[in-house]
C-alpha cells in the first residue's frame, strides 16, 4: 500500500524517461541528496550517440536571454501545492465539465500535467503584451514574500508575484521572455497531438514570441500569423503610425494537413430556377424546404415574384410542414427532384420572393480556409469584432465599467472554430483568462450548433473550457472594487454566469453553462509529511495526523485526483455507508474514504464495486496488520484495484 506524493510531477524525471526510451544506454544512476539511487543522464554517452550532430562551441544559431536557464529549470521543478474545490462559488457543481481555477498559472499548469496531459484540443491566451505598463509574473519561488516585497514593492498580501515591467528595467525583455517561456513549455504538454495554441500579441513582443514558440513547439509546427483589426478608431495623436492591428500566432503540437475552418464555401447552395427553361410544376415533400425569413406561420398560395405557390404553406420550425407545389422555370424534372431528395438534398428559400435554391448534403460541410487577415473575409461572415465591440459586450452584461482591454468573444470564437468546428467535445484552455472571454466564446459556439443546424444533422456542442487566472486585486478606487469585485477572478466568474444566462435566454440552447471553481493553495499535507528527517522523538506527539486541520474531505479527494492523473470535471458523488463517508468518482475510477476506524464491512463493500483506484487516510488504520488486512481483502475481491494512502 503506497503513499501518495501529493506534489506535481517532476518534469526533469519525465524528460529523463523520454531520453531513456530513445537511448537506454545513456541512462545511469546517481545518488540524490538522501543517498538514494535515481536515474540520470550520461551526457558523454549521449554526445557519442548523437555524434557530429551536436552544436558545440560558440557558433550556433540560438535565441537566449538572461534568465533563460532558470526559466527552464523552474518549468521542470515540482511544487507541493493543490487545488481546493470551492462549491459555493461554482455553478451546477455536480454536472458541469467546465473549470475555473484561481491561482498563479505557472503553478496551476504544473498541477494539471498528469490530469490533462495530451487532452487539450486548443489553447488560447492573451498574455501581457510588455508595453512598459503591463504587470507580469516574477517566478522566483525561492524568495519569501517579505524579501520580494522589499525588493520590488509589488506583491500583495496573498504573495502574488506581479510587478510592473517598465522599459527602464535593464531586463525589460528578458523578464518577459522568462515569464512566457516556462508557461509555454508546460502548456505544450497538455495539447493533444492534433491540438494547437493561438496567442494574441502586439508588436512589442511578437518577434520574441515567435522565436520562443519556434523553440518550444518547433519551427516546423508554425501554422500562421493572423492579423486582427483591434480598433476602428486608432489614436489620432500617434507620431509615426496609427496602429490598428494586433496578431494571433498559431502553432500546432504536431503539424498536420487538417484544413482550418474559415467560412462556408461560397456557392454551397445553388439556384433551382434558370431563366429560359420551360415552366414546370414540382412537388416538394414536407420538411424538404428551409425558410430563412420565417420560422412559423401560414403563407397563402399565389404569385411570388418568379414562382407561383399552388398550395397554402404551413411553416413550422423553419420547415414546410406540408408538401407543396411550385410553378417556375426550374432546372429539374420531378424524377430528378425525387432522386436528389432521396440522397439528402434539401432546398432553401431566403426571402419572400421564393427564389428557391438547393443544397446537396455532401457540400454542407464544405468551407474555405481562413485568410490571415481576420477582418477581411471572416469579418463579413463571422462578425469578428473590435475592442469597441468588446466594450459593448461587457456593457450588455452589466460589467462595462469593471474590466479594461478585454477581447471581443467573436474573435476567440472564430479561432476556436478554426480547429474545433467539427469537434463538439473539444477541451479549450485559457491560462491568462482575464474577464473569461474565452469561456463566453465557448458557450456561444456550443449554443450556435443548436440554432444553425441543417436537416437535424447537428446537435448542441459539448466543448469544455478551463479558465486559469491569478486573483489580481482590483484598485480600491476602481468602479469594480466599489461594486464589490475585489479581484479579477470575481469579475471573470460573474461574466460567465451572466453570459450563460444571456445565451440561454436568447437561444434556449441546452448546453453546459456551469463551472467548477478551484483555488490554488498550499499542500493538504503538513510539512512534516515531506521532511521526516527533520523530525525528532520529542515532536511526534504533536504529529498524529499528517493532514492540515483546515482541510476537508473534498479537498483531500480532489488532491488525490491530481496525483492519479484524473480530470477534475467528471461526475462525483458521496454517500454514507455504515456511518462513514465514501466518495466515488466517475462510477469507480476512484473511490476514497477518509474517515477513521473504517469498518471491515465497508472495506468489503468498496472492494465489491471493483474500483480502478482506492485511497484511504494513513491514520484510518490503527496498525500495520489492519493495513495488511485491507490489501488482502482487495486481493481476494478486486485484485486489479490500485490502493494508496495519504
């Protein structure tokens, strides 16, 4: 019965395992700080294996800066943190698959490495642009809160590591590069093999961002640089250039030939009328014609511009509820029409003129790839907004005064569509969540799948979002603070609530409008749990439990999910069995009981459910024989179950 580590994975160890898979003869052993053997790399052997392909000496093409090695080391270093569930701030906790996580995004990304490894289809981020006025992270975890506050004067009471990176800072670009590099290293691990990352950036750091992404994702995996018109009213007082655009960089985890979705293919629907053809009377079956200008109602028979309607028409849910006859200069005979309908072809009438068109089902999903200028082609069809649009969107939600510089959700919805249009179950991550525009865009896109379906072929989207945001405090003089929003996360969560209510009111779509809230915190375990060498006999009386007294069973349970590598969004339930509380995740992926003195009968009940994994508290059992007995029970009843204690 093993103990859980309760810390994020050591990415250095993971990298050694990858090298071991490629070059097993380059793996050796060395002693760690406790004298125990661990795997290590024999670099001389690795150099020999790579032969002359090693970049040696000073003449090598590379991009570097002060602090780069530290940024890499920090990305690989494990942390002893956890994510604590916050049910009271969540929406539809029991059933939602969306997540909102409060905390330093570097630490959160470390904690998600096991649970979401290779499971995220798309990442969108809008990081600080490094204009000289942006706050960025300083990832110096070795410095105490007091030391850092004295050094920079830019840390809040919760220890959040933010500082204003002014251009007078001698490491102006280096600090920004270090901040973004480590986060992108961890983010890449989370992408699925067919996944991609989209990064909003302006011209202050686009060159450095491109070089960093070339290194982290690989230059061959660069997909595109999209140009977005951010404003329709550029500053009039600019000296050199009135800047109107920003950029969205796109990189794939592994480059592929999958075409990005831009707009529906022009000419997808074709006129059925053709001037000069002889007049024909065609019978159109019920539910074969889609009406764009009316959803429900009766249209009387009679002349309709270039066609004549011979029967009164009953329209329900945008379709002809009854068969109708039309007279016009049609291309087809009745036999052709019948064959086309049998193959899935349907008809479209867009206006009261009844200029009927046909759409073959085989062309329904035909589309153009996007141009790299989002506001040329996509703006016509997808209504990609500007900063001014974003302001209006926040005002419509009653949050217009509370957040600056948010993106329009239509911009993010457009880039999500590029790779997730036909993946209705995709997971989308944003670890610079801000006002949670990405969550808004995901819900809007999911709802559109209901309303824009053709012939019943689409159902609503089930895409899931993961938002990560540091709870940066709002200024006490700001309108947000006066309205009760003490930090950015409170604004983001409220935006999701209000956006969900608005989308549901407007569309009636039956989609997931909820989200589970988690907050980054120190480990659930007492420090002594990790440093037994530092304890002595006199201290043992006060160390009866290795779990912090303020932690709940729910805290412990979700902490175990992170170590087991299970997603945080699956169904969860708790129940009482013979007076003790048993927690079950996703119908048996994990069962846990953290009560003391668990009856043997309850152990047997859990074993009979044959869970994949079980977890107990270490002090749930009074002696080693009791622990052995638990193991024996599972060996007999559920031998494939993995057992651990905390």
